[in-house]
């Protein structure tokens, strides 16, 4: 049919190719992974290493059929097989001859086909073939020069080929063509037609490459033009400068100078700002340093250097506002009114630094807002909880893009005035690490002698904080560094009594929650008994935060009923509270119900207010060993040892007849709620009372609670937190409290309504404590009974 070609039939394994086409005389690596393909390779290796390579029409087809594979492909010889991880293999093949599929013999376990193989033999070259070969070689040389994707050495090997069919196949294998274009070349059995197709393809590729070259030249010229324009612009700016004309940077500088003049900055600040403007004018507009300078100038100009609000110095109005917002809190309110009075007399008074210390939920933060409202000042709040980076206070230095002032300066910018009320919340919850100590950085902020020249690392100029009224809050003074605490005026806000909580709930919390839940007064009402029941049996706290939550819970449930019936009206009473809040959470009054041997009630101070604790002592036959449990601290353990020594020294007076009783018994001292750490000397007399009761078999009065430190000689020393402890005892249903005599002055802070309901026994020796606390009078007591202060003597304490 074609001159110089021979055909013959053979059966051979088929390897379908995806996205790849192999020409005769082409050597290529193929990655084989499909099971049928691997089986075909193995079958070919068992026979003559010959395999038929045909390309799939769609590369995505995993299991191709007869219609999915091109009819004409290449017979190849397998040169090498390399097995790869994952069950695949890499096969090195060399194309031999073209062939056409005559039929499919079977598809499993591999595809086997019958093919008609075409063998080409070198024949006499016609002049037309010779011309096409020369044209193809010339075009290929030009293509290699222009594309630069094919190594120049390839041209040398191509020029040496004398067979026209082989030349066409080798050139086609080096071109970046689509699969269907390569397939068209493969299917061209006529050598002349094959050479013509390749010459046409190379001509098109050369046109595309020429277009790419022109586009690259155009882009390069555009870049050169941009550089030329930049150079000309710089020349133009120099000419404008000589002529006295303004450019964009000069215009920006003039605008900034105008803003600086309008801002009325202090002289040293204005000088600093003008220097920065000069620096900005000398910089290229888009460099990073210019952005930093612009941000810095924005901060300088936005700070309230001279803006100040006028204080509302009307004491009556201030008193009214403070009473509207908060019930009780007499001391803080008095301090604010004193400040207003002094401001009225002395205009240049420095702002005070107040520190409100008290348990959570007593209104420390909200009191700061009320103070700002009473004074007519702006209010800024900053939480210090968890801060451990000094830069949060002093700011970051201007050494990188994105640096910022500290949160003090940010707060001043937010306030917009130089005399706001600045609340520093949770000052006791700061920490420190390798980035610095923020508590030390606060020393300058909260020192009235230094804060008129506060220096922020970002601003690099002093800012006057002396007119700011700083208020800090904390739960405990012990976590505040001593130098920082020394700079503040501490006002303790203790827990509320039941009466105060009731009034706060009825006058403040209930109206607030009714409004927030979209209810009206006609929809819901709370009786005083309901509020007291919530306080006693559903909350146990010094503040009113949980009380507000429980009230909100009731309002939510009523709101759901109101949605169903708009005319619904609910009256919450003490009897209906459990229907809204469920079973009671706490037992009101934790005092023991009956007198018991070896059990005494002590009083403790915690960060959340006062609390009562039971001290239990059990005697066991043993060798005199003392065991202490209940998560006790070192100080409390030492108090227990001192108490035991005191009881041993008073054995005769306590009626203990056995002289060697301390060697016959093991003493187990336990303070319940072992998961809670307990430490401090306040439980000393309670420990001694419980030990004395256990050894003498005399019960301790269940209605008596006590606090005080004990010495080996039996002296009772004063302790702190009297108000909180007394309020806790009152909540627990205690009627008699034993206190150190030196704490008599602290009873003035106890609310009058609480003092009327309780008896206070002031003692200075342990004998007096035992005489009052143990059920029967102590025989042969050497000390007289301590001073008893009850309702009759109330007038002397107020």
C-alpha cells in the first residue's frame, strides 16, 4: 500500500497510557500502577519483552474499554523494570514501530490485542522529501533557539538523522504538544504527510514564540519607562525645590504643621512633633519608616494634652447620684465627697489613687462608674487580669512597624480628656515573666509624685497623669506588691449583710432584671420573703452577683410564661421560689444544732468574704501522736501544736485526772472541707477549745463562734477581718461571738442591726474562752469572765 512498508499480524499485551504518547525510537520512563497494566508488563517480560503502547482518549478513565483507546499506537521493548513502594513499578521502554489494533482478544487479567505492525525501511529519498527534511531541521533549530526549553545538544543529534520517518518521530517527541496533536502525527503513516504536519506545527509554534518575545520586549520597555519616569520625577522635585514650588510631601508637611499649631501642644511636645515632620519630609513616601512616623504623629496629635472636663462640684448632686447607683458603701462614698469638697477649695489638688479591696460581687467596678458620673468625668476601664508584659503598661518602642503605646496612653486617648476616672481592674491578678514586671511599671503610673511626668516607650515624651483619678480594684491585698500597695489609699469593701442584700435586691437588682428581660412591673413582683429565701438557701457569697443571677433565672422563666399569655402576672413568694429555682442549694445557718464534745466553731477570712469553719477533735488509744488533716497550712499546724501544749499545761484545771493522758491517746484534729486550703492564726482559740473539750469530755456550745490567736501561756492575740467574720457568723445563725479584747475597736465597723442580734465576748486569755464556750463552768478558773457586750451595751459601740 505504502512504498517501503511491510505489514504483519501479531498478538501482544496492551499497556493503556494516560496523558502520555510514545513515538518509535523514543526512550521514556513510565510509572505503572493499575493491576491490569502490571499484569501486562509481567506477561511481556515472560515472552519477548515486547508490549503495545496505546494512549487513552480520556486520561481520567480507570478501566478503559475498546472505545476508550486510540487504534494506532507503538510497539515498544521493555528495557528495565524498577519496583516502587506502594505496589507500583517504573518501566523504561523504547519505541520500535507503529501498529494498529485489529481486535481485542481478552480483557482479564490484562488486555491482549491483535495488531497489524508497520515496519518502515529506508528507501530512496525523493527531492520533495529531502526539501521537507531540510525545512524541518531548520525550523527545529530556530525553535530550539527561541524556546530555550530544549538543550542545544539535541539539535546536533537531530541533524545527524538521515531517515525521514525517524527524523519526524524524534522531532515530534521533543515538541510540547497536546496528546491529540501527537496522536495525529503518530497516525500519519505516510512519511511525506508526517513531515508536512510537523513543518506546519513548528511554523505555528514559531509565531507564538515570536509573539512572546515581542510581549517580553514591551514589558521590559515599560519597566525602563517606569524607571525613567521615577528619575524624571526626582529631577522635577529638585527643580520645584529650586523654584520654591511644593510637592506632595511638602504639602503633607504643611498640613501636619497646621494641625500641630491647632492642637495647642506643650512647647516640648510641639518641638518633638515638628522634628518628626521634618524627618517625614525627607523620606520617600512609601518606605516603612514613613508609615511609622505618620502613625507616631497621629498619636501625638490625638492625645488630650490640654483637653479637660469640668468637675461637677455640687456635693448634694454627687451624693444623690452615688445613692441612686449603690446601697450602703458608706466609706467609699464619704471619700468621694471629701475629694469633691477639697477640689472646691483647692483647684490644684492632685488626683487621688484609691484601691477598693473586697470580695467579688460587692460592686467595686460599678462604683468606679458611679464616681465618674458623680464627678461629671469620662470613664475608662482597663483590666489588668493576666497581664504579664511590661509593654502593656509602658508601650512598645518605635523600632518596628506595628508598635503601639501602652494601654494607659490608649485609655487616655479613648477618654479624650486629661482628667478622666481611670479604673484599673483586678490589680492583684497581674503576673510577670521574661517580658518584664507590669506591677513595677505601674509604680510610676500610680505615684502622685511621679505620674505628672509619665513616660511611655512609644511616645518618648512625658504625659501628665496627675489630674487623672485612678481607682484600682482587688480581691485581696496580699497579692498586690508592697511598693504598689504603698502608693494607694486602700478602702476595704466587705460583704453585705442579709438586710443590705435584701434592700439591694428590691431597690436595684429586681428593677434592673425586669427591664433587661423585657418584662413590666405588672408581669412580675418579688416579696421580701422570696428575696430572703434566695439569699439564705440559694446563694452563699459576700456580694450580690449570684443573687442577681438567681433573680435573672426567675425572670427568664416568667418571661416564657408572659410570651404565652401577655396578661400573665406572677408574684414570687418564699413558697414559690423552689418552683422556679429547684431544690435548696444551701442550708441556712451552718451552726451545729446541738452541743458536741470535741467540735468548736471558728471564723475565717477569705478573699470572697468571711466564713465559719468547724474544728473536730477525736481521741484514739495510742502513743500521743498528733494527726492533722483538712489541707492546713504551716501557721495553722503551729497553732494546733501550741493549743495542744496549752491544754496539757491546764490539765488539772480542766478536770483531767490522768497525769499521763497525753501519752495514752492519739489526737486526730480535722477541719472539714479538706479540698480548701486553710492557713493563718485566727483559728488558734477554736483549736484549743476543741482539744480541751475532747480531753475533758465537756461539750462546746453550738451557738458560739470564736476567732483569735493563742500563745503557749494562753494569751489571746488580736486578728484581722473582724467585720467579715462577724457577718459570716451572723449568716450561719451564731448568736455569741468570742473575740480578742484588742479587737473591740473593729466592732465599730459591724452594722448596727447585726450587733443587736448577737452577743460579743471580748477576752484576753484562753481561760475566759473555755469558761464561755464549754457547757459547764470551768472549775477553779483563775481568770474572770471576759467583757460581755450584748444588746444592752450597744450604744457604747456605735
